[in-house]
């Protein structure tokens, strides 16, 4: 039984607690510094949402950046919390490739966004080797396809003004801003990774046709920045970007990012996205050559996982491995690698308006995503296009590595025949 005095005390304590919680939130997030660590708080009570601050609301709870004091207080009050998974973009940069990238940037002292024709820098190859093998044509001069297909790239953003991308950008959103969980019209890429990945999918050579070509140069780019400039990405921001991409008409989503552990927030979002007939393609990971080194979200069976191959179509040591050899062959299951794609010394668009050569499964995934855009079955029955496209990619795969469905390249390298 509570006496009037007891309830007065309770009200006082509640106000005091709210004050401490919000004060510690302010202290925990000084201007200019990255907040975090981030937690999922398992309650939908508005009091806690208000006191701790809401990043994103999900079923059964919400996320927030909590200070040590807040974590301690929340635990005293018996709330269940768990850390939000942190993922990373996945380029591998062997020494020789770093040298090549730096050299390329030094080579181009006008290393600024190419805003006019005089600042134009040419790629070393307009149709790099990855494009040649995907098109199965070593003499190809330009690419085509992807008209009216929307490809969302969840990455470090994009250089919207790059000559080979500026006509492709349809949407640009930032999910990493500390204060505003979704910012429209902003997707600056200070890392470069997202610009590189986007170019592999849909660079269109630019108005002057002197630039580089991606796999499907008529596709539209939805550039969703989910990773900070240091390359790390919070799972709740990714989950929100996935749902936003599906709700904004994406047909295909590329995620050249991953982590060893599965995030339940991303897993739930993938289920939603796939129910909207969207195909998700992701980098298999650069943690090889050990068994089960495949990363999530690629390891999710609803997601197309892509490992790396080099120009000789051999698998580099660092490309992650799935468990295909111990599951049913040519049936995609959890932790299976699904394809091998060009991922060693891949040239593409860069954050300075020029071009860079990078290696990693981050580069393999967009080759397959671009091919999916090219093959997207616009005429197929509503609700089945993603699966029809995925099946077609399986049928067009050229067997690589160990004969049959293998841990490094799954069905093989999908090619245009
Ligand atoms: Ca998978
Ligand atoms: Ca299998
Ligand atoms: Ca094989």
C-alpha cells in the first residue's frame, strides 16, 4: 500500500532519475565526438525513451547511445539491454594495392571532384577486367542495362558529383548523423569505399563517355550512408536503411559490409525487405581461408553471398569460406557462399573524382548486384522478380575453383551469355 508521502517520494525520485539520465546523456555526447556505445533497450515505455533519447524504435524496444552512468542506472531499474552489433566495410588493402591507390591519387593533382571538363581524369581502363569477365567479352568498350532498376548501396556514402555517377543518383540519405537518425539529401563519402562500390554497379562513363563503366550503367543509385568515415557501421542504422530502401522502391540492395556475428535487428529487417520482393547481395567477408569465415549479413540464406576471385579466376587467400561442402549442393543454405565475383585489383570511381584500385569481397558483391540489375525481370509476375533473378544468376554461373558447389565460390561466377 502506498501512502501519499510514499507516492510523493516516488514522483520526486522519478523526476530526479529523469534529470540524471538526460544530464548524463548530454555529458556522454559532447559536440563533435562520436557517441556510443549503442544499446538496444528492451522496453517501449515512453518514460525511458524520453529519458535516454531514441535513435530508432524497433519491435520490442529502441536503440540509444548510452554513457557508462546510464548503463548502470538502467540496470539498477532492471531493464534488459544489449549492445548493438557494430559492422565494418570490407576492403582488403594489400601493400601493393595501397601503393597503386596512392600513386593514382598523386598522379592526379587535380584530385578534387571533377566539376568541369577541364578537371576530367581518365581511368586506366574504361571497362576493367571485372566488367570483361562478367560480360564474358575481353573486347567490350562500354556496358548497358539496368534501365529503371533501383539499386540501394548501403555503405560509406557516395561522391554525388563524380562525372560517372552524377546522372545515376536518384536518392541520397545519411543514417549516421549523431543527432538526426535519417537525413535526406546528404550522403558525403569521405571514406571512398561507397563511391568505389557504387561505380562497379552503375558507373555510366559520364556525359563525355570518357569515364569508367559499371555492370548496369542505366540503373538508379539510392546512396544510403550507413557507415561512418572510419568504415564502422551500427546495426540499427543499417536495419533502418534496409527498411527505408524497401519502402522507397529499391529492387536490389548491395551491402559490402559485415561482421562475424549476426545482428537480430538486421536479420528482422532482411525478412521485411525480402517480403517486399527486393534482392539483397552482400560481401562474403575477407577473413579466409578458414572454415565458416563467411560474414553476416551475407551468411543469411535470404542474402546472396559473394566471395572474391582474381583476374585468373582463382580465389585469394583472404576471401572468406562458407560451409557449402557440408550442406546440400546447389541449394542455398545458412552460411553458404553463393557466388565468386571479381574482387582483386578492381578499378572504380573514387572519392576525389578520379579512380582507385581496391581489393576485397566488397568489390565482388557489387559485380553481382550490377548483374542482378541488368537481369531484373521487369516482366515477371509481381512478387517473384527477386527470386527469378536469383535463379537466373545461378543458371548463368560458370563453375570455378573446386568442381561443383564449393566453399569459396558456390555456384561460380555469373556471366552474361
Ligand atoms: Ca547467404
Ligand atoms: Ca548448400
Ligand atoms: Ca566450383
